C-alpha cells in the first residue's frame, strides 16, 4: 500500500472522530452536497481514495470543497496533490494558491510551505525519497 495513502487514511479516521462524523462515504457525500458540511467534504475526499477502486477525481473535488468551506487540512491536501502531481496534473502555481488559503486559515504547515514557495515541501519529500512510491 502506498505509505502516503496509509497516512491519509489514519488522518481521516482521527479527523472523523474529532468532527464526530462517520467514515461512511455516502453519508459524508450527502452532508457535503446537501448541507455544505465542510468536514464531511474533507472526509469524503479521503474516503474516495480509500475504496477498492479509488476515484481520485472525486477525491480532489471533495477535498477542494472542504478547502472552500474553510477546512485548512483540505487546502493543505489539495496543495500537496498539485505540488507533487499526485493523481492530478502537477501545477505548482495552483498548489501555492491552496497553501495560501490554508495559511489564511492559520494552518502552520501551509504557511511554511507558502512562505518558502514550496522549498520546505521539496526538502521533506527529498528526505523521504522513495517513501512516497508504491511498495508493490
């Protein structure tokens, strides 16, 4: 299993417990779409990538909705995906826009990445090397 995916899933479980939401994709998607619940949007994004057949397009859609709903982790996640080109076309300018939104929401890591123009994230990724590759 991709180690980054595993970390994301652990984060989603912790976030669900804090937000008192379930890990049911359909319930979170409905809460997001019908009630504009940004926490549910965030969880839906992660749950889309945890399926047997991940839907990365939907995952990004709901992650971006969570960022638009002022969930800093959603902004950080979307920024990271665009910065690294993870299942989306790599776009560092777009990534920086998401990191700025996260920073505006007082997310420390988003601020550090934004203020360094991505250099901190590059250093983190270089330190981990192949940790971001599939084990298979």
